C-alpha cells in the first residue's frame, strides 16, 4: 500500500497542487487520461476477485523473553515494564558516573602519594604524611573496584534488545475451539500499517493461564519484530472457518495521511475514478476488501500514486 508518496504530495503548498485541472475533477475523484498519457504513466490494472482467505481474530500480544528450559516460567507482566526499565537505566547511569568520580579520586590520590614519597625521600616531609597518602590511595583504589562492580551489576540488569523474544497472547477460553493452533499468526507493532506484519509460528510455551480473566496463554515466535520484552503488539489469529471476500493486489491501495484507503477504478476508456474502500487485512502481496468494490471491477495497480498526483493537480 502506498503511504509515503501521498504524504510528500500533500506536504506541498496548495498552489503547487492546484495547476490546470483539464478534464480532471477532484470533487468527483475522476481523472481523464489520453492513451499516450496512460502509456507514459505505465497504467496497469487487475480485477477484484473473490477468494477464500483465512479469517482472523485480532488480539493483544506482549513480547516476552523466550523460556530457557522446559520448566521455565514467564512472569505475568511479560517483561520489566517501562517504569522498571527506566529505574534500571537511571541506576546504570549513576553507576557509570560513580566509576568516573572514583577514578578521578584515584588519580588525585596517586599524585598525592607520589609527591609525599618524594618529599619523604628528601627528608622534606614526615614518614607519617607518606603513610597517610598511601592509605588514601588504597581507599581510592578500593572505591574504584567497588564502583566498577556496581556498574557491571546495573549493566547486566538492563533488558537486552538482542534476546530471543516470543509473543504471548492471552487467548479467551471461548475462542480456543475457533482458533487454529497450528496456523501462523500475523504480528505487527502498534501504529504500524497492516503490511508491516510478519508471520509468527506457534511455539510450545510453558502452560500458563489466568483463571480470573478466563484466558489461556498461547505463544508465537517473535523473531523479526525488533522489539523488547514488555512491548505490546497486535496479533491476528487464524480461525478454522475461512471467509470469502474480495481480494486485490496490495499496491492498488492508497492510504492518505488521514488513514483512509482508496483505489482507482476503471470507469470507461480513459476515465479513472477514485473510490474509498474498507481494507479488512493486508500483507505485502494482497489486500482483503470488505466494502467499496464489486467482483471483476478493475483497479489500478501500477500508476495509482501517479493518478492521485494528477487528481491533486500535479504533473499536468
């Protein structure tokens, strides 16, 4: 689906988009092209076809660390949470600062010890002063060791972005018979478009449930999402009963900055009409349409963004 091209177009001043309208009618969403213009834009179309596709149920998922063994359990939060992570990050920053301060004190103590030693050798200072400088140096060196240990502990507590993650879904018990446990799930971070979803394979996780919420935990492979433990994601679970709906190529769908989905439909020779559609789901190849199209209507695949630009007065 096309997103960035439209954002760039609409970012232009109105004067840059308004130019000669010709036969184009933005109010009706209609664009008129000559055969030469169609060839220049490389317009290609594809029909909307009926297809039987897997039906899905949307669920909230949480990224959790992969269990290390068959008896391992996963905490109820699925991660540390943003507040806990912030506290650990703050502690790590303080520990690093503590190391720097301790190392600075050690350098000063080393300089004082060297000076006291030279003065004692020249009989210009007492032996007691040298001993006090030595004791201060030893305390500073011990402080550096302790500060480095504290920093290492805080660093180990930081959640790793490279750790293997799973997706945990708290599945309502009433949906267990409907959802296909062997089917791949579609997973994507919140606020990402549908075509950003990845296929996630079901995983055999530790048995866990929440009786108070009447849910059972199902797990999926989170490799490729690039998130971290505790992050919430959107999961689409395939159900046993497939659904029949219209399918068109994904590149035919244009999403404007307001999040509305459009396609261009061939009305007659040389005339293309913009039409709003309801996208039920989409991947990188196909978009499932719930409303806005009829079977066998032809939609523009190659050149859809260019038609939208002409509708706005660009490139005329």
